[in-house]
């Protein structure tokens, strides 16, 4: 999968990312193509990400109503993509509402609303009639009349007094109910959970609040079991990653592999292995039994022993660590476990049931030296883990109120996860601001030529046409080294919001360890092959020289180092590129029928860590054998005559081929032009000659292709991040031959579903609703924010699930809304006929996209209808004025 790709730009990329968020947020057996998010989705997200267990009925009746639109208690609790966008806008509106840029930002959207409703930006009075016109304009005419009264009250209209509809009114209407949001959260070194719920009695139930601070009550703390904190085992949470330090976990994963090699890999279980001489069966059955025993021992070693090692060693590495006795004990357990599992085995010779710490049993001095190096390296990694645990211990024993008095507090006491979540919060703010900026640029026609509907600039019509006109615009993404620069300066985290999880880091480090291994092999192996005893053993079978072996080992080692180093270098850029492809829609999510395969069997992602290590090692080893063996054969006297014959055959093949290529460079321009022949007779003769020649030429061409594909396949054994087979070519009878790329992408999606900046911001709003209830984000303010969002991004109207006039307000809305004209019905009928014809051409799989485009075009036709009607009214008025003036004269 290429790292550089073409991606949509502007609002199209933002819309695709909103679709991606809806696809990530959904749970259940299948993807809902309408992009809806229901109460079950919210409940599962809160439990998985923050360990907050919420009752489904509570989510339907109290958590979701008020967050988006005019949803009321008892209705089906569902968010659509437009409502999700309005929820993401909450922090942005709160921030802009208090900034010096308030008049500009809110004024631009206000002008769009006025232009859409009145046809001009001329100020007007905001009354009930005007508000109903606004709601009908943006497809929200189905709301309850009581909500309209609440919206007027939210805008500051009380006691029947109307106000001038200016930007101050819009600010009050959209931000008056979200004053609990604090703008300083964006740059604070704290977690999203602590920003909202730290210090509440709900937080105290888990025992992770600061003992120095006063305990505040949540709005729903005393509800009977509707909102609870549940234990999530945060120190081993490899999905949501509620660790104190990701670096700690990455080093621990490497240490697990290293400790297994040092003390368990060569373990020989004589007490369990059967003696085939005395076994009461055949030799084959004895081998099967011994193989089963060996694999069961490996299971016990890794799944039981080393899982216990991981759990005990990571104790204290929790983002919920606090200043209490439980946190103190867990940190001390972690320090002791690191010492016991990494340092103590080096000095003790113990042969237990599953491990053997005797590192002097090998007879070969080189192997013993290698073991010594690996065990000392394990001690060094253990010391690094103890350093991290000591930092956690300082955090536990030093009260929070004394932090400001300590110069080292920021480095030693602030957790790595708090810094990472600060970057995520900054990324969410940056991405929402960018989404608003792109929407305004779309209104201005920045991404395409500006459209004029009916002779007058109308923001909604122009925005829809500009949005549709920019659909095919693309830009190239950055490559490997620019991605590394963004990682170095941190912008990949605080702007793009990419979450590189700890296992991804560990897999990359283990690839560099493999590279280091082959560097050592390239240095050590030439000294081994020059040993006289080794040469005597080799010469018993074949006659070789010392120079041949040295040349083969050095060249093979260099090729292996380049292979493993290439795999390690491209790993993080490939991972980041894959995430960005999902986010911008280069890889479809919501409307992709294959996206469902990523949502099943998340346990298969556990194969990736081991596959990365063995894949890099195997790929490099194969390259080592191929290159080293080739160099050895080229320098071997016995094989040289055969090689000379092959070389002569290849040269004889290449010379006519080069002559043919040079000849065609001049002839093609004379005989062919695109798909057509400028000289048909000459073209036919040339094609016939070369087609007959190709019967002999393609023999070596296919052999060369076989060699190239073999080399590519060997290299791609280690690239589990990208598929080797083309789409549709990697399956037999619906069985995928290579599933590792799918598991790799699934792993990225699994973490993005918990750590994407938009998902984190949605989680904050859910927790704010849990804490403050109806005092935060009521339905009036949410409807105003939805109107703000739809005015700014009218292309999101096609995702609305509640856009029909069906409420008690229907009669009042009908009196204000204009009836469709005959011309409008004719235009709509023509559009439907055009879409049906296109559907027949492109097939059933593109019907959904075409109907979405039809909705956009229908909106444009509606704007043209309004323009025509206003022109007719103006003509009638001018005629009446002319007649009255004539009568008066």
C-alpha cells in the first residue's frame, strides 16, 4: 500500500472524516449506512474508553437528549452525522464566543443565515415567524412548538420583546447552555476524564480522585445504578491505553520477548518429552505426542508465566494512579517484579518447571557470548523500567499541592499519558477550526469557481454547488521523511491527532533490534568462516576458499541489514499513512461493504507483535541466503562455467531487446497516435512481426518476472502492514490467503475508535452530560447549534434523519413556507429522470452516491425556485406601482 496517495481536499475530506467517525462509533452486527449513532453505541464507547457503565435507558432519556437537535425524552435516541458535527462544534463555539474574533466568525455564519432566509445580509428582527423560516430553511420544521419558545428564550427574547438578529444574539443562542466548558482544558496537561469528572463522587467510587481536593457531586451520582465506574485493568489495557506511560509498555513488550529467549526458549523438558524407543506406538505417533507437549509447554510459558510477568511488572503504570496506599503498594509491587524477573535471574541458576536461568550450559563460546550480551541487555531494559516506576513512586508520595514548589515536577510527576491527551485535545480543536475554515472557503468558492444562482449570490446554493464542483479535486500527501519531520516536531500529534499506540512503537523497535542483529552477524560471521576448523569441516563436502565464504557472508549481511532497516524505516510512516487514508476517505468506511470485516474478531490483532518480529527476521534471512548464496556461486569455480553460459544467454537476449526498444522509440510516433493508428497498414505489419517474435521472447521474460516476484514476495513477508496480493487476487473460495494486512488495519482502527480526537471530544460531551444533566446542552441550544452547523455546512443536510414536517407546528410552518411552483416540479422530474438514467449506466453499487448528489442539486433547484418567485413578486409590485402612478397622473 503506497505511503503517498491522492486525497480529497477541503470540506470533502472533512465530510469523509465525519463518515469515518460514525462508522467507528457504531456497534452491532452490521454497519448502518445512514451513519446513525444510537444509545447502545454511546454506552459501549463510554465503558470501553473510560470505564463508565451507563444504563441504556438512562442514555436514551437523559444523556443523549439535549446534546444535538431537538430530541426529547421518549423519542428514539439517535445521532446522525450532522448532529455529531454540531456536538463537535460545542467547544469551538464556546472558545470563539469569548475570543476577540467572535464578531467575525459568528458574523460570517449570521450573514449566511440571513442570505439563505431573506436573500440579503440586511439586519432583521428575530421573532417567532423569522425563527420558523430559519428552521424550515434548514429542514428542521418538524420540531415541537415548545422548542421554538425555548429557542427564542435562549436567544434572549423574553416577555414578547423582539431583538435585532445580530451576532451577539447568535452567540447567546449557541453558547448560553454550555458555559460549563472550560477553554483552558485545551492546553492543560490532564486527561479528558480528569477534565470533566475528577473530584466528583462518581470518580470517588473508583478511588482515583486526589485526596487533597474537595469532592463535588455529579448530577447523577445518586441515581440507582444508572451510572457507575467499573474496573478496566488499566495497566494492561492495550486498546484504550489508559497507561501512565506508553514508553513503559513498549519497553516491557520488548523485555517479554527478550526474557523468553534468555530463560525459556531453550528450555528442555526431559520430564515431559516421551522416549520414542519405549513409546507404545509408532514413531510418527510418538513425534505427534512430543510435538503436542512442546507446544503446550510454550503455551504455559508465554500465556501463563509471561502474562503474570507482564501484569506484575506493569503494576503502578496506570493513568488513575493517586496519592493513596493502594497506589503506593501497586508501584512497589511493580518495582519488585521488575527486579525479580530481570535482574535476579542473571545471578541465580534455577531450573524450574518452565524456565532455566543457567546461562552457562552452552558449549559453544560464541553462543555463550551472545547469551551473555542478551541477558545484560535485558538487565538494562529492566533498569529503565525501574526508573519509570520510581517516577510513579514520586508522584504517589508527593502531594499535588506541593507540585508548584518543585522544579522537576513537570518531568517527574506529570504522566506521559497526560501530555499525549493534551496533544489530542489540541488536535481536536485544530481539526474543528480547520473544518470551519474549509466550510467558509467553500462558500467563497475557494476550491472551485464561484457559482451565481439566479443572478444573485446565495450562500447556501453557492456552497452546495462549490462543494459538488470540488468533489474531484485532490492533493498529494507527504512521503516518508516529511512524516518523520512531523513526528519529530510533534505536529503529527497536536495537529493531525494521530495516535501511535505502544504496541506499534514496540513492533518498530523490535524491527530495529533485528537490524542490529544482522549488523552483528555481518561483523561476526566473517571471523567465524575464516576459522581453520570451520574451513576443514566445509571442505569435507565441497571445495571452497576462504575468500568465497567471506564475500558471500559480507554481501548477504549487507543485503539483510538493508532489508530489515528498510522494513523498520517504513513502518511508522506506513501506519500513519494508513490511518490518514481511512480518515480522508481514500479507503472508504461507512459506505464500504468490506469495512465490516474490520469490526469482527479483534482478538486476532494479538498476532501482530510476534508476526512483526518473525516477519522481519525471516524476510532478512531469506534475502541473506539469496544474495550471499548468489555471490558464493558466482565466485565458485565449479559453478562458473554454468554461470558463464547463463550470462551469455542473457546478453544474447538483451541485445536484440535493446535494439527493439530503440527502434520502437522512433517508429511508434509515426504509426500510432493514442489508441489509433495513423498508418494502419504499417501498424498492422509491425504488430504482426512483433507478435510472432514474442512467442520466443516471452520465455525469458516470464522467467525474469518469476525472479522479480519471488524477490518482492520475500521482502513483503516482513511487511505485514501492506497486502501483497491485488484486491480480489488474494482469496480462494472466500478464504483470505494473507490476513495480516487486515489485522494490521483492524488494529489501527481499534485504537482510533478510542483515541481519535473527534471520538475523544464526543466522550467529553457525554461525560459533561453525565455530570451536569439538563443544566448542560439543552435542546434549544443544541437546535441553534445544529442550525449554525447546517448553515455553515449545508452538504450535511443529506445525512439528517429527522427532516420532515410532522409535528404540531405543521400548520404554522405551511402558512409561512411557500408552495412549490410548476416549474420546480418540472425541474425535479427532469432531475429524477437524469439520475435514473445514470443509475442504469454506472450500476447499482453507486445509487446511494448519486441520490446524495441529487439531494444537493434538489436544494439548488429549491433556491432557484425561491429566486424566481421573488422576481415575479418584484415584477408584480413594479407593475402595480406603474399603474397607480399612471392613474394618479
